[in-house]
């Protein structure tokens, strides 16, 4: 029953709310009007009293004589003898008060609220307690230019009752209200009966219920509407199902994309967007935002904004096969974003934002690396070529010198081979790092193998190697990568730390996920200005010195990339006692 008559009740409440609002306005207006009328009556009486006192003062010349005692005789003939009359100078000095014998003892009245009002508005009224008599008064003051005359009545029960509005009309309004209530209930009941039937029929259709017998509708416009509702519902439901399926596909597609995608109407209102779009706006912008429309107020997107503005202003009819498109790249805080925009035939448009940082940085790195590789290959190739040309051009050269040139060419070819091998390893780490097999590796055995491999170099430089690696340290990584990490760090010490130094390799700390290693020497160290760049490809502190020792300039770059591939971090610092120390962490093997 509640559902059946809910519309009727709503209709009734609508009409009732309108009538109630109208009644409240009328009652409030009438009540205030009546109250203002009573106040006006009271103030009119007091105004007559002040005018009478003013005329008496002027006729008797009391102001010029500065003698207001004669006003006592006037008080006897004032209609309301309980009226308090006060004469106040323009400076606030009380000149006369029929309730006070010694007016000189009264304080200055210039700041009294009613006097202040009369000072600027000719008259002023106020209800307050008298500081002189301690009684509550209804004060009325009037400004006569040369003085103020204030009339007041004790604010007692009689005055309060007088000022209250007549409430008889409220009873009349209440009676009309009850009658209207009954009439509204009757009218809305009849009006809503036919509409409720149609509503129930439409609700059942929406729920997908089977309806064999439609309710009887009156033979009027409602009957025609009911037939149209059934026909339209069937067509709409079929279309809706098809749209919902397509919409679901589109939503699923948008939210699995890594790109930020947003569709906008021709008035730049967002129709649809995914979370990546909001994320990219915040990354590129200097201000946080959760509204996709804020892209049009963002200076970072000026280029796409200009394109959209120009396209929307154009009256040119768009061809579906040749829609306006625009694409450009934004660089922000070392990251790169490709922004694409396409305008559709109805002037709606789509904006895509894609993070291309990895691709862009890889392109830049490859570009730099290609340049560096060409530069690095030039020296050993030129050396090999020069030595061989010397031998070919001098067939009668002494055997000893010939062997010398052949050994030099062989040394440069080895350097060329090392360089190519390092480039291959570095590229494999960067481009196919996920293809390295991960296994359990004993750190102690690995480091001992590296030391054995470099033993000849240690002996030539008269170096001492100390290790403190526990047998139970098991690393999670790739044998080849980890071997490259430790070998390059130790080989770096052999090549650049000096002679008769001590190289220390130890595991100084561990936590739940990582072991922390240190590879340190007490050699010559690295100048502070070079520490921040030694992990860069082909970076050399002293190019000539590095080539002399056979370095390719890629060893530490391989170390850094290998450690990062294994989710670790590496840093370098100079020791206070001399030498350099590399600090890095490698993941533990999880049993």
C-alpha cells in the first residue's frame, strides 16, 4: 500500500509544502506588521510627548534661561503621568529628568543608544535598564537640533502586552489550514490514482517482469501513453543491452592501458577518462588535480590546448578518414611524456598521454653510447692499423721490431675485444635483463673465484687481498652478473689504486632482504669532483692513464646496472685514511 500511494503522498506533500510556505509567509508578515503597528502606536504617543516638551521649552525660553524646573508643571498635564521625560544637551549633559531630583549627579547620556540613533536619524528607540533608576524602560529620543528630548515608559508587563501582536488572526489561519489540508488530500488522491497505475506498470516493465494482463487505463491520453511505453521499452531495452556490452568492453580496455586516456565533448567537458590520465596530469603539472578538465588550465599543456582551440573554432567539415591529429613530447623532471590529440567529426576529441621516459632515455643513451663507442673503437683500430701498416710497408724491418709491432697490435686487439664484450654485457643487462637466470649463489665461493682469476694482477701490483665472507651467505642472482660485479670492482683497484695496497672485501651488514657488501682499498683514491660520475659509460678520471691500464670505461657502468637489475643500490666514497670504498647491497636467497 505504501508503494501504491507513494506518488499520491508525494503530490500531497508538494502541494502542502507550497501552502505551508505561503501560510508561513503570510503569518510572519501579518505578525510583524501587527507588532510594528503596536510599536508605532507607542512611539507616536512618546513622540507627542517629546514634541509637547520641546514646544514648552521654546515658548517659555527655558533653554536660554538654562532653567528647566518649570517642566515639572508640564508633567502634571501629560496624558500618561508615569512617562519619564529627560532633556539632554547636544553634548550629552542631562538638563532635566522628572524621575531624578538631582540631575547633576547623572552621568553623561551622549553615548546612550537611543541618543546616538537620534543624533543621526532624528529619532531613536531602545529597550534597556536605566543606570540611574535600575528599572527597565522603553526609551524614545528625538533630536531638536539644540537639545534632545527623551520620553520613556517603564517596560513592565502592561507595555509588553501592549507591544505583542494580536493573535486572533492566527486562529483564523489555523482553521483555513485544516480545511485546505482536507481538500488537498481529496484532490491529490483522485489525481494520482491513474498516474499510480501507469507508474506501477512502468516499474514492472523495468524490472523485466512478465506482464500478461496490463491494467486498465482510462480512454484518454494515459491509455495512449501506456501503449507507447510498452513499445518504447522493448526497443530501448534491446539498445541498452547492446550499449552496456560495448561500454563494458571500453571501460575494461581503458583501465588496463598504461596510457592516460580521456574523451572530451566539444565544450571541453570530460566524458570518460581513466586513472592514468589524472596521474600523468599531476606528474606533469606543478599543481595537484583530480579533474581531467584542469588540463585546459595547465601551462604545461599549452601546445595541445592551442591545437584543440584552433580545431574547435574551425568551421571546416571533418573527414572521417583524415581527422585532425597532433602529437608532441613533454619533458618534466627528467621524465618524458608523449601527448597525442585527435579531433572527431562532432568536435569531441580524445587526449592520450603516454610515459615514454624509458624509451626516450634509452634512445638518448644509445645515441650517446653510439658516439662513445665510435670514439673508443677509433683508438685501438687506428693503433692496430698503424702497426700492421708499418710491418707491411717495411718488409726488411728487423725481427725484433717486427715482433714488437705485432705484440702492440695484439694488445690493442685484446683491448678491442674487451670493449666489445663489455658493450655486449651492458646492452644485455639493459635490454634483456629479465632473461638472466636467477639462482642460489654462494658469495664466498664466487669471490674466491674472482680472486683466483685476478691473482696475476694482484701479484704484479704486490697487492694484499683480505676477505671476511661467511660460508652461509647465499645470494639471489645470476652467476655471470655477480661475477662481473666483483671482478670489475677488484680489477678497478688493480688498475688505479696503486701498488703495495690492501684490498678488503667484506659483508658488513644484513637485514631481512639484503646483504650489504664493501669493496675498499687504501690506495690513491678518487678526486671528489669525479665521484658523482664514475658510474657513467666511458667516463674516465684521466683518459690517458685509463687507456694505459687497459680500461674500457664500461666496467663501473656494468657494475651499477647489474646491481640495479638485482634490485640493489651502489654508492662510492673516499675513505678518511685513503683509498676508495664501494658500498652495495644484493638480495638474499629465500628458502
